C-alpha cells in the first residue's frame, strides 16, 4: 500500500515536469526506498504465516512461479488466500 501510494504521487508529479532534471534524481532515490518497503512487508507477512510444510512449499512454489513466468502477483495472492481460506494451509 505505502509503496504504491508513493509511486503514484511521484509519477503524477513527474509527468508535469518532464524537462527538469529533478524527476530523474527523485526516481533514482525512490528505488531503494520502494525495495525496502516491499522487503519490510514481505518480512511481516513471512513472520505471520504458518510454519507448516505446506506453507513453506507454497512460498517456494510462488517464488519459482514469480521468477520463471509473467504470472501476475495479485493473482498469486488471490490463489494463496483461497488456499488459506479453504484450510489447505
């Protein structure tokens, strides 16, 4: 959520002033911030997730799918949520 909000605000601001140099500087500065926010979110989700072998298998499988395909991450979250709701995890 926070990463998407920051990216949205910055992209809207940068569209208005494409000729200036400051948008490029801000964009290069926000890359590590965005990565840090995503890593923090992943850590929180990982610590709150179940510790069963099925949960570990699901995490590994989703990492492989993410790296090997162009499957949309939101759809992977939906599938994971459905598996959790169904009691598989």
